[in-house]
């Protein structure tokens, strides 16, 4: 019961953290759009700023999801980021979809990479070559240039990629405010940085806490052991209270199956960002985030 309660709490907290991350990042796009549209005579610059911030926020959201589902550690992980297509809606379940796979997910590395290739993350504007080299490549002398800002460094770990894009967004917003492209008082514009930070802290980092911290191994092993000891002990207990093989077998099966099933359900829910049929549809959530931040006809 304890493991089931904790597993459901982890699952629900993971879902809530993703919702918080997406809503905060979307607020950044809306605020930049609202502040920039009031600048008179600079509509083309405003639209270019809007497109760049929208692209970077979509990329930031996708990088965060990559880290949560652990495909950022694999070679050629950048191939799992594809240009966004509003007409191509990712399915809710990209696994094999059969009943037995949903009960016994396969966590082998080849199966996970197959899942990641099937659940590609759409990015508005796609992943640019210079971004791919900087975020995924071997960072010898390569540079990542965003709106005139160039940064050099070593090879990026998956946990550093989101921070790098956040830095680019912050620099663009600060420079646009300094040049007057964002026509709003400084205390109002500072709200954009605050919302971006809240999305990273209260959304992404809370979700990453769940993704990077598994259920304690000794506790999990002890529960597995006690569950099987209980399942082997139940027949002797029922045989002492019931007469006949059929009632003993029936009650033994039902009782043991309930405990084993609850333990297996708990094991599935503990990691909501994986690749089995019962996990969160992260590719669909990335697609929905893109629809939320893209520029509408009313803007």
C-alpha cells in the first residue's frame, strides 16, 4: 500500500510538473509577443523576435523532455528532434499497443531507442545545424550563435542543454528591452524572466527530481521479497481454514494476484516519463505545447 501510494504521488507530481513547465514557458512567449507588438514602426523586428523566441521555447521544452525520458544520453539523440508539422499529430501510444506489452514493458536499451525514434519531438523551426553542433556535438572550437551572441565551450551534457537555451532566451529578451523593441517598463519585463525561471525551477526541475531519483532499491527489493514470501505462504494459511482443494486454490490465486498486481502497477507508475504504454505521452505534450505558443491570426 505504501509503495502504491508513493508511486501514484510520483506519477501525479510528474504530470503536474510538466503542466507547470509548459504553462510557464508559454507565458514567456505570450508576454514577449504582447510587449513587442506595441512598438510602433518596428513590426518586422517584432515578428522576427517573436519567431526566434517561439523557436527557442519550443526547443527548450523538447530538450527538457529529452532529459526526462533519458534519450538525451544516446548517440544521435538530436535525430529525435524534428521540424514541427501542425498536421502531424503524434499518437498517444507509440508502443506496440498489445495487451501483454502494457503489462510487461521492455526496458532494454534497444527497445527504448526504438521507442524514442518512434516518439520524435517536434520543434518549431526544427533543430538548426549550429544548434545541433553546439548542444550535441563535440564542443572543440564550435560555436553556438543566437541573434549575435556567440558562445564556445566543451561538449554539452544533457542537463546543460536546457540551461544553454534558457541563457539564449534571457539574452535576447534583455537585449530587446535595452533596444526598446520590448516597449514596456523594466519591472513589467522582469516578469518575463521570473516566469521563465519558475517554469525551469517549479516545472522542469521538479519533474527531473522524479526522473533522476528512482524508488529506493533496497526498499523495492524488500517489497518484492515479502510479496513472494506472502504468495508462497498463503496456500498453507488457507488450507488450515478451508476444506477442499478448489476453495483453497481460488482464494490463494485471488489474494496473491491482488498483491502482485498492485506491486506491478506501482512499479509502472513510479517512472511516468519512460517508454511503456502506461507512461505520459510526452511527444503529444510537446506537440500541444507548440500549438499553444505558435503565433495566431489574432496576434
